């Protein structure tokens, strides 16, 4: 199987990140690395640079990683990590998208073997997808 | 060469999340643009969120419309998948 774009879900809640990752991974037919980075280092509500860093490493299959934050302030943690100038998976994009819908759309698009920019677009198009 | 092609499938079960994902993954593998039409609703077959939102249920007819160089292959593949994916227990 060819490598697919990896996905990192950054949430303030470990349970929310894990549950969304499970759902997205299954929708991606088991072909996509969807890694949860939820909660603080001591298991509380919040985000953790170390968890995001570790998740990026786990999600990296060599063809790019999409990072999806749950709420605006999770973006700050992701940006703080990117600003450290450490070696990180490349290419890497941060998606501005609804969390559950974006994760599912991204996983399905990655499972189809599409590139990082297509996966990013699929996640961000979730803003326009009505469910009713 | 642009070709257009279509087929109709009668659903034997509701179109839930996992089959919708399988359809979108398969559709993304074709160059043709592909739509599912149910009543007056239309979904982009390559968008899983769009396919789920169409809310297709057992007994409804789904029209598959494809346009593009591989339209016939796309319609054939999605017709089969749609028939399988909505079987009870899928």
C-alpha cells in the first residue's frame, strides 16, 4: 500500500481527540494514520506541545501531515511548536475546519491516496457541508 | 474525451457513514466528476460529508451521474458498491 497523508487531531480533551481519531480512522478504511493529541501532559483539559510533537512523529508516513485543532486556542499550541524551529514532518499544514467533519473528510480523502493539499481542502470544505 | 454516463440503484438499506466513506474513497479514484441524486438532493460523490448529508434511505432510488473520460467505469464501480454497501448489516 502506498503511504497516505497522516492526520493529527489536537483537542483540549483527550477523550474527544481519541474518539474523533477512532471515527476518522475507521472512515478512512484503516489506511490512514489518524493520531490523537488531546489534553494536557497530566491528563487534564488543555493542550500539550509534547503530545502534539509526539503525534506528528506517529502520523508521519513520509507524504505529509495535516494538523486539525479543535478550537482556536489549540492553534496557539501548534503554532508554538512550529515556532521552535525543530525538525518536523514535512510538508505540514494546519487546517481551519470543523473538528469532527474536518477529521472525517480529511481521513476519507487521505485514504483515497490524495496529496496533502487535497486533504487540507477536503477538511476546510467541511465548513460548507450541511448535515440536515 | 468527455463522456457522460448514468445508472440507477434501488437501495436495500439506509446509506450510513461507513458505506458513504467507501463510496467517497472509490469515487476519488476516478477523474470523472460524479454525483449522486436522490429526489431533489444532489451529492458530490467524492465528498463523504456530502454523501452522508443526502440522507438516502432504504427503498429510495439513487441516480449516479458521471462526466469525464472514465465515466463508464466510475458508474459501474459505484453502482456495484452502492448495491453492496447498503445491504443489511453492511
